[in-house]
DNA sequence: CTTGTTGCAAAGGATTTGCACGGCT
DNA sequence: AGCCGTGCAAATCCTTTGCAACAAG
C-alpha cells in the first residue's frame, strides 16, 4: 500500500499544484498525531516546527488532504471541525462519552452490512456514512 | 399522548419560565413545518406571522424546544444547525442523496439493537446516537 | 419590586477570502 | 512573464450575549 504522504503528493501533482514546505509540514504533523485534531490544534503543533506558517494555510491544506483522500473531516457536535486519518485506516464510527469526552473508534461489520441493506430498501446506493454513538463510559458511571 | 405544544408549555412552567406570544408563534411554526429547518428558515417563516420577532429569540426558543424534548438539533454537514421534531415521532436516522439532496428518515430496529450491544462491549451505556447515510438515490442514478 | 423576556446591536468563534508579495518554471 | 502559494488582515457566516426597555405576578 502506498504511503499516505505519497498519495497526497500524487494528488498534488495530478492537479497542477505544488508540494510546498508548508504543506509538507502540515501533512507530517497530521499523520504523526493521533486522534481527532481541530485546525487550531494542528496549527499550534505546526507552529512549533515552523512558526511562520499561517492559520489560513492550515485550513487550506486540510481541505487538500480531504480532497486527496488521506484525511476526513468529522464533527462531534461542538461547532468545530476535526480531522482524522482516512487513507490506510479502515472505516470506523465513533463512540463518545458525554461525561468525560473520551472518544473511541469502533466498528461493527454487522451494522455496516445492515446499513447497506437499509439504504438499498429505499433505492439508495451508499457512498459513505457517519455514525456517532453518545453515551457514558464505565469510568464515568463510577463503576469499579 | 400529550400534544407537543403541551409538553413545551409544561416544561416552561416547571422551570419558572414564561409562555410568551413569541415563543408560541415559534413553536407553532416549528410544529407546522415539515423537514429540517434552519434557524434562518424558521425566522423567515415566523416573520411572516409577526415581523417584530427577533432572530435572537428564535435561537433562544429553539434551544428551549430542544431542552423540553420536542425538538432535536441535527447537522447535515454544512455549517448550519437544523431542527426536527422529536417528541411524538420515533427516533430515526437519515438517508441523504448526495446528488439531489433528498433526505429520508429511516429506521432499522436491528441496527438500533446492534448499536446498544456495540456500545456495551466497550463499557458504554448509550444515551443517544446519530447516523447519517450518504448515497445516491434511484432517480439520480437514472434508473427507470 | 422582582424576575424573566425581548429586539437590537455588538460581540464571538470558526472559517474563508482579497491581496500584494515571493518563488519556481 | 505566468502561476501557484503564502501570510496577513479583513471579511463572512452562524450563533451568542449585553443591555435597556418591558411585561406579568
């Protein structure tokens, strides 16, 4: 499988765009960090490497990353966009603790299958989906 | 089953708040309209009945409607909040056509059950969830 | 009088955009 | 020269909030 960074580079080339130092730094930070970072968080981390990079460039680059298929924008309910890795990691859904904010990536093949079937019953061919499960985790329920 | 409007009124009373003409108009418009209206759209419709109502009041009232349990905020991906009726209509998920924007409310009990089980496997007790299925509908695929 | 409500305008927060400059071809 | 990319600041969009006036108990 191709490296995500390479996928990005090829996407850039194919569209007559340019691989710039800023873009490389942002991609690098994005790929290195775990979890679901906001643009703000990515911006902070990139600045540690190069504090001349502007926030607008982070916004613009994250859009490119999404277009190229290595990133995916997710929304957890606060008004902020977050990004997670898409290329090279399987699809997953989100299980979020409403008490502590903990966020698990989960997957259930049976649900995936039923989603396809449900869509088909309505005449749809699915291209993607997003599922967010909200609840309270063990720790927050005070379970020993 | 109680009328949604009554549920709202009782919620208002229980919390030491007041039933005002503005709130009544907004609830009325919200309950009358179908679909998933944005605050802006609700505001426009309310203004036709009473053009003195302010947009801030619509925002504030929609929050009350959510708290009282008769409305639910949903996000389809553009940056705008939409509201749908919650009380008196069962829970459902969304099946959205990416080509024409058509939006179906769907439900699959088996998926609902599996979601509970999936959460339980991770030590969570679910309080709610949101599932958005994106695809292309029959019409848009050019099927006869 | 006290408490909650309202419209307005100002403020906020996140994201986008206009622009002049800079680098590469 | 011709493009694309960049940082900055200004602009936008959606939503919230401060405030003075108001209404009801």
